[in-house]
C-alpha cells in the first residue's frame, strides 16, 4: 500500500519521501536563509452594536447615510467568527469604514486613475491612501539598530540529511500503534548491532516510498514535514536516533546522516527584509490612525468604533 509519511519530499530522495496518498497540508516553506517576522498586532475595540432584541440587524448610519441590512447580510460571508454577533459586528465595521472612505473620496473629488486589476472603488481608495497616509521611510540607522537588537532571529535555516523506516498505523488505532512501536524498537536493536543494514530493513519493512532509496529523504529543512515529527527531528544529533519517533502516520526509525545547523546571517543579507518589515509596520500603524481620525470626525450611529481627534503621528 502506498503511504504518506508527511516527510514532504519527492520520490527521488531529494528533500523527503513523497506520497500519492492525501496527507495534512504542509506549512509554507521558506528558502534557506529566509527571514520570518511576527505580524504586527493592532488592538481592537470589543464588539458593540446598538440594537434591540427584536432587530435582526442593527440600524447603522454614517454621517446620515444608512448601512442597509442587505449590505450587512452580503458582507457577513467575509467575516467568519465564533458567534453571529461577532460576525455582524465585523461586517458592520467593514461597511462603516468603506463608507467613510467613499465619503472622503467624494469630498476631495479625486480623479480616478484605474490601474491593472483594479475596479474604480479600489483605484479611488488607493489614491486616497496615497494622498492622505504619508509615512516616513525607515532609514539605515533604524534598520541597523533593529538588526543589532534582534540578532538571534537572523540565521540561515538548518538542514538535515535523513533516512527513516516508517511503520505505518492509523492515528486512532491504539493496538496497531502499540505493535508498531514494539517492532520499531526491535529494528533499532538490530541496527545498533548491524549499522549497515538500514537500506535492507527499509526496503523490507518501511511503508514509505522512500524505501526504494534505502529510506533516504534527502535534505529536509523546517516546514517540509508534519509539525509533530519536525519538532523531534530537529532536536536530534547526528547518528541513529536512540528511540522511535511518533507521528500521525505511525512510528519512524530515524537516522540523521548529516546535520547542518543554521548560521548567523550578516546585516547585508537581511537588510532589505528588515526595511520591508519595519516599513510595513509603520504603514499599518499610520493606516489605523488615519481610520481612527475619520471615525472620530464622523457622526456614526448604531455601532461603537474607536476614534481619534488627533492627526497622524509621524
């Protein structure tokens, strides 16, 4: 039977074992040396709608312009939430912000310049934000200071050259898992006595297509296998693992043939990524402040949104 072991590679032994069976979706794989950042978090006001128990939809207006129940019902599909109240609030907030932007566009009389892939509303909103949300550029000193304060984050991705033997069993079959673990431990004992027999044992016992390459998965970086196996793999030293590793696919007998740990990256290699991230953070903060300024200056009824009377902080 052809099996998926979650190792994330092709059948040729380059970066995993591959599979024709459906497995859990893999995480996005960053190339070696890629820099990853945490998203910027923005505090949000708690959902508050003004509506009576008899109303299915709140009665909301923005500077005298009503947000129709039909518009809220249509917008609702884009805001999944744990409760209907939360979803209605998110949909209503989106429509209020959209109306505020449209009213500001009309007030300024912006001339439309529709770009490729845009409709008129998208083009008008882009022109408005380009005109009214001006943010300073992050200079070299700011980027270098961020790098010096966060050196531990800037490393090349580690790589492992891995072989494995998969003893497959269903995740909800406790008896089969117990049997598979005992078998994996027996295989480990045999490999400790006969280290050169890994390829032969993989061919004989493994349920993974990589058995055709002696169990070789090639080079694996983070994000190329299922999380529960990845956490264990990257904590191992080079050599035969002292115990079987468990994943949703079963039990794995593992040999780390080579371990290449991530190396510190120089500033020049990450400067562009740092500048992009910092600039995006400044832009997001400025956009939130701009929207809060519009909210603070507007007559909004039927929903509570956080507003501000002050201009953007540069």
